[in-house]
C-alpha cells in the first residue's frame, strides 16, 4: 500500500516507533494481539491497529498540497475534512474556510464562491446535488477530491446493485456526511433506504415478511427512503451496503438477517433473485481496527482511553466495544486529562461532555488501554501518554523503553 506525504506534526515519535517495531515483528499484520508498553508504575496496552487509515492520509495529503500549490487562491473545505478537531483547526489556521458544518448546514452563502476558488471535497465524499451546484459556479468538484477510495467502492457496488434492479439498504447514520453522499449516489440509479441499526433492520424484515403493515415503512423510513419508494415493489429484491465506519459485525448481522427474511419469504432456491451478497463493501481499516479492539477485550486492564473526535463514527464504535469490559473514557486529547483525580470525557449515547472523579486508580502498576480512531493523529496519543505519565510517580522514560524494544 502506498505511503503519503503528511505534515510532520502529525507524525509521532513514540507511537510511530512502536508501530514500526510491530511492523518488523509482524510484517503481514496477521497477529492482532495488542502491544504492551511496560513503563513500571504505568503499563499501556495498544491495539494492533489504530490511528490514521489510508483514506484519511490521502485526504490530508491532498488538502495540504492544495495549500502549498495555491498560495494566492481562496481555498474552502466543503465540510470537515475528517472528524478530528485538531486536524480541522490546523487547516482553518492556514486560511481555509468551511462551507458547511458536519450536518450539511450552510456556514456561508453559495453566492460567495467564485469560479477560480478551490473547494476541497472531504474524505466522506459529497452528494451529487452539491457536485452539480459547484459545477454551476464553475468549480470542478473532482480537482481536489479527497473522497476515500473505500467510500467510492460502496458507491460503485450500489450502482451495480441498481443496474440489476436491486433496492439498496444502506446501514448508516442518516445525518452523517458519508451516508448522505452514499444515499445521493445510490438514488441516482436505484431505490434506497437507510437503516441505522439491527432493531430497524428487524422492523424492515417484518415489513417485508408481512408481519407489519406496509404503512409502517413510510412512518418509520419515509424520510430516509428515495422519493416515490414503493415498499410493495421495491422490497422484493434487496442488497445491503454500509457507511464504512459502522460496526462491521453489525452490518454483517443486518445483511444475514435480511437474507434469512428473503429465504423465509421466497424459499432457499430463489435467494439470489431476492438478495444480493455485498460483503465486499466493508472497509478494511474499519475491520482491522475493530478486530484489533476485539483482541483488546481479552487483555487485563484497569481502564481504557479512546482518543478521537467526538463526532467520529468509527471512534465511537471502538468506545462502544471497550466499555462492555472496562471503564472507558472517550477524549479529544490530553487536555481532557484535567488531573490525576478528574477527567472530562464524552458520553456518546447522550451526546454530552461529563466529568468523572477518581478515574485513575491508585493501584500500581496501573494498566491502561490506549487507542484511537482512524481520523486521529498518533501525535495525540503521544501527548495523552505523556500527560498520564506526568501524573504518576516512579515511571520509566518511554523513549528509553521504546528504543530498547529490538
């Protein structure tokens, strides 16, 4: 896989060396067991896979290249390039402006844009409607397009399903940029509906099987279905794709459930006529990070720190996995570690910040799982690790320990 040119301030000294050491030990990335960094009074456990993925590094490279190569032009980001506040703030500090917020609400008027302006499409992609609006202004939306190749893969698969007269069921969060973009691209060639979780998939299954009246479809899914969606006709042939940052296991469970609904309704012999296998839309990075996090669940630890943007879908799912086993704190970075007795963290289900006291156990050694989402720079983990170490007496120098890992 290719390497990218990204700013050095996103490259980590400590975590970078740790990852390099694991790469030497396991060049094929087959060993998902976590990495233990024993610093005496504090022991950190790192997932085998975490941090920037291919799509994020690609987006960062394109965005910073646009800044370098166009010093005299006005440069805009359509919305948050990735869901990490530090990266987005750094780009803003260099003169970039956001056109929309993460939910698609306008932060400026379209009329402010000129044909010679540069508009960067975020890693999540954008809708066909937005592309058309930019073209009407005279701006080429593909010139600085950072859409993740794995998101585009989902679009291509959706188009293939539509060409074969399948309806596309999208597992995703309807308000998320990626899902809005996937829905738009899919709707150009096929009926589509968005389901957010397994509960909604079960409800959709009951509508398909006739256990629920067809009227329930419009009631529950009406605003998340393509205009003119006819559940009587459009739910006879279906395939499932996903927002690439969803829980891969849940996407697969949804697909498996809906396949069984079709088998029960139409019979096993005609399954292929009513259900399309779409396993290949699951993102490799999402799979790797989630598989590595499942391995963390086997570790012995006192707590977990998960670092990333609070609006990051893939990061929230890592939190969701870990909190079943450990006291888990979702933080933006080291600033949320207020002191050894107090931490500020994000409650994702309730969408609010909370403060917890006595978060750092007094026992020694204390073992801490430390990981991050796919849009989080490794430098943030360096800073979180060093902040924790500053709160504990009798720790080893992490530079010496990492350098000694031969």
